[in-house]
């Protein structure tokens, strides 16, 4: 059931992105999408009309390149988005660049980028679109309340040089006002060398709880961190889990101030880190490898403490569900889709 849901969402959002299914009534032309038909129009009038209205035939003007602060990152080195161009009321085109030596990537001659690069790029796109096109909004971009990622394992780019150039078609949907600020879903369809390979969707809601729990659970004693390879991580500092008594999995990051997963040593886990903890738990529990992951999904219900929450995994035939709990309360749940060997 979870596999069907994730793949259906990926197909739906990908189709919307490719065909630009923007409701004409929301396009701002005031004509409900109906184009007036002139019965007296003549072919020889076309050059004259183009001269009077050059915007009708000109390509969309490229927006200025986003500053790294607009992307919600701490430095230019962390920026993955190169440019964002508005195509319509709720559609955009973007150019991105993924460095081969990103901290989450493996150190190998041929690198397949970590799936969190897709999630982080989508988050940066959401920050840029929110800052430039959703009116004056104070404060940083809230944590996504839901994340959905689907990838085609056959067409994922492999990098042997310096960086991978990626394009994205971006669509805004579910736009509304929540707690006095815009709530929206941003979906990005990614392609490399003209071939689509991933679709990622993030749901943002300002009312999503972001405060740290008053009493985060203490990590139990006698913890044992698994090797990085066993959880699909590139290096030991990327490991977010440890085994406690009776084999229980507990979130205990090896690096409390990881520059990508936990920038600034926060008191609660950012949503992408929660998703990564779930991915690691599924790979460890199912004995699967990182390249087998074809889809990821997360729903965040409450803040997840940076240390001490338990992760439980229920494995299926080609997918597994994970639940993050603290004191018997479900804080987050998600799904990891695995390809069959």
C-alpha cells in the first residue's frame, strides 16, 4: 500500500510538472483561461501584433541569481541552486549544481548523489520562491511538514568530474494562508542531460510545531553505533542511529553538530535529518544497500529531539515503514521504497 501511494504521488506530481497544469482561472488574466477569437484576423497582421506586443513572443526573462541568504543556507558553499526563472503564476524553471564532493556523498571514482541532495535542493528552491514571489514574509522558512521523494534508479546521474548540472521544473500548489503566513506545497521534477530522474515534493505550513520538547528523553546507556556502510552513510560522522538493549534503534547522532544534517547543533532534528534517520533504520533492519532506495516519504507530527527517540521499522516486500517515537508518542512516520534485487 505504501509503495503504491509513494509511486502514485511521484507520477502525479511529475505529470503536473511536465504539462504545467496550472488552473487558468488563477493565472491572473481575469478571463477564466478563455482566449478571445478574432474573426477578422489576417496572417499579414501577425508581424504588426508581435511588434506591438513583444512580450507575447519573447522567452521568459531570467531572474537574478538568488543570493545564498535567499536559499536559507549559511554560506555560498552550501548553495545548490544556481538560478530560478518564473514561467507562470505558479511555475518556475531552475538550474542547480550538485558537487561531487558534497559531505554526504561517498568518496568514490563514480558518485551517485545522496538522496538528501534532492531534498535540500527542493528546500532551497522553496526558500527562494517564498522570498521572491510570495510577498513580504518575515522569519526563516519553516520545517517541511511532509516530504515525498521518488527516483528512477536507472536514470540517476553518476558523477566522475567536479559537479553535476541539474535542471528542475518547479510547481507551487495548495497555496493558502496559515497563521498569517503562506502555506504551500512545492514540487520539483529533476532532470540531467534531458532525462528526468527524480521528483520531490515538500509541504510547508507555518503552524507546524517547531519548538523543542520540554523534556527530551535521555539516550539509554550501552549504545553501539553501527558501521556507516550498514546504514548507507558515506562516513562515520553521518551515522544518526545506535543500538540499545534488545536491539532497539535509537536516534543518537555521532556528530551533534553535523554541518549538513545538524547545522548549528539544534535541539530538535530538522525534517531532512528525521527522514535520513528513517532511511538508515530501514537499510540496517532490512540489510539493504543505499542504491536500492527508490523512494522516501515522511510526515512530521511533532518535534523530534536530537537524541533519544526510538525508531521502529516494519518491513514489507519492496518497502518498509518507519515510526519515530518518544515516550509512546508518535513524532513522525514515513516510508522507504526499495528496488527488488
